[in-house]
C-alpha cells in the first residue's frame, strides 16, 4: 500500500461507530472488540490490496472477533486410521479418568498432604504403589512426559559423565526432536557405539570406561530396520551393566501394560517385560499404549528412584493433580484386564473386531447418504 492509501485507513474510533461493530459491542467486551479493530487495521496496513473505501470493515471485524472467541484447542474427528496420533492428542481418556480429573479439579485434595500423619506429603507417592503392582518394579515415580523421564534419569546418574547408546537407537521422536539432542540437555556426554544397522554387545563393553555413568537402551517402537541387522536387547545388556556396575536405563516408550496377542497384536513388549529385562530404570509414556494422560513414568530400583525424587530437576518436571488423578484411574482399570480393554478407548479401538468395524462403517455410510453425501 502506498503512503496515500495508508492515510486513507479509518481510525479505530470511526470503525467502533459502525452499526455492525456497535452490535458486536453488545456481545463482547469493549476492550476485546477494540483490540480486534486495531488488529484488522494493522493487517490492512500491511496486506490490503483493495482501497479502504471498498473494504467491508464490519464483516472483517466480525470474522476476526469470532476467531478470537473460538478456543485454539478444540475437538477434532480422527479419520486418519491411526489410533494414537501424536498430532491429534494421542490417547483419549477413559471415563474413569475423566471422572477422577473432575473430582480433583472441583475441590481440594491430598496432593502433598499425608492424611495418616497430618504432615506434608509427596506427590511422587501417588501412583507409585499401583505402578509397582502392575509392573513388578521396586518403586516408581511420574514426571510430565517420557522425554523428561529420560532427562531426569540421565541427569541423576550421568551428569558430566558418559552415556553409552547404540547409534541405531538415536531416533527422532516427532516434532523434529531427536533422542541425542534430548540426552545432551541432561548433562551427560553421548557416546555412540556400533553402526546404524548393526550393534553388538562387545561394542558396548569396549566403550565402557571409569567415566561411564549409564548405558542407555531405546526401544524402537515406531519403525523397524530389516535385512543385515543386529542389535542388543535390554535383557542382553543387563548382565553387562551388573558386571560393570553401570546402571542400564531402558527407554521402553509405549507403556503397554497388557499382552494383546489374543487380538493378534504381537511383537510389543509389556511394561512388566521391560522391568524383567533387568534394567535399573525403565521409562515409558502414559498417553501411548497405556491409554492415559501425557506423563513420563519411571519404574525401577528403589534406591535409584529415590535419587531421582531428590534431584532438584524433579520439581521442574513434576506433574499436577489432574494428571496424577487421570493416570491413577487409568491404572486401576488394569487390575481387571478385560475391563481395561473394554473401557480404555485406545485399547478398545485397537482390539475391535473386523466385524464391528464393518458394521460401524455401514452405519456411517447410511448416515452420510441420508444427508446427500456420497
């Protein structure tokens, strides 16, 4: 826009006097409408291709106000065929989890209060016993996501020291975030061993020095390398970790709590399998196959979990009462596996029969046809 056309732009006060804008002022706070008017004028100053006299200012302001009053985060329909879609919020929550969140959000709770002693308690104790029961671990704690769990674990045991990991497990986890970049923020020095397609136990052994603080194993749950490949499982790494006194950290990821082979879903280890591997610490997500809220779950040896709780970084990574309540309610469902599969939406969708999917598709087709959509 030329200088003359900029001078032709209406003033804020002028637009506020338009009949259409006066109507908006009866529907929304004046400060909000005024701010919208200013933003519309500012946009016109930079992008307007028409002359100001030909612009329907009332319409532009009404549309912008409607956008401002619409929540940024809102429900969508997942028609991708991907049940746990990262961009669409991952796992929808079970009704029990939603009810628990509402109960905690609507009043006060014992988040950091020990009811028995009447003294200050720790939020890290919530869900711990339940996680131990379901996984067989000695102790457990919860942080805000799995990446945070890995950072906290590494910062606790390997800050300023080496963390040994296979080059084939340096994965990208979405949003361009990569495991090596996340690991480096923990203060640990990354030591890569093996190659992209082949890593052997001796590769780890040769990399261990007095400066080694941790051995890291990352479960590759969202891709596979096939052909001329070799890798070392957490179970195979555990004896080396015990022999050398270097803790093994296993980023298990998916959080699968049940064996789903009865529904034809095989190949993914369960959380109990991960603990049985012998790793000192196992990290997993709460909002993937577990079917709960976003959370980073850490289970493992009691002494190491205690060290993680005492790390000042744990406070920065802690979860709130709503996450803990939703996670606890979800975990409680797993005490009855059949109920968990039935009531946790992610599991219900993953285990749905072909017949039920066909029936659902036919109902949807008829509904669309009744509305003239073909």
